C-alpha cells in the first residue's frame, strides 16, 4: 500500500465567479472535490509541460541531422557577444 504523503503546502487561486462555477461543475462531473480536480488537472498539465522540455523524439534522418549540428564547430556571434558583455538590468 502506498505511503501517505503529508500535505503541508498551500496554493491560493483567485478566480471569477464564472470560472469557479465552471470548475465546480467539472469537479462534480468527475466525482472529485474542486481541490482534487484542480490538483489533478494542474499536475497533468505540469507533467506535459515538463516532458515537452525534457525529451524529444527524432527519426533516424532527423537524429543524424541533429548530431551533425551538434558536432559542427562553434561560430562567433558578434551581437550575442556584445549582449553578454553588457551589464544586466538586474545587476
């Protein structure tokens, strides 16, 4: 049996009455509380977003082209060099 995980963190969301009503209706249809519905939907969306940034699938031809690009020598980018030499607005 899976171990129970303590829920100690809280996320607050402000929504319009119409959005709240829509979420409540959807949660009811899914036989979940609004919190369960939002958590499930949010975690699903988060997993999809992160997966899109962690992996990608290439066929054999695309893979060869990708490797060719990775193996080519670096090119000097004068505009990028100037940009990186500038002091950041956050510094």
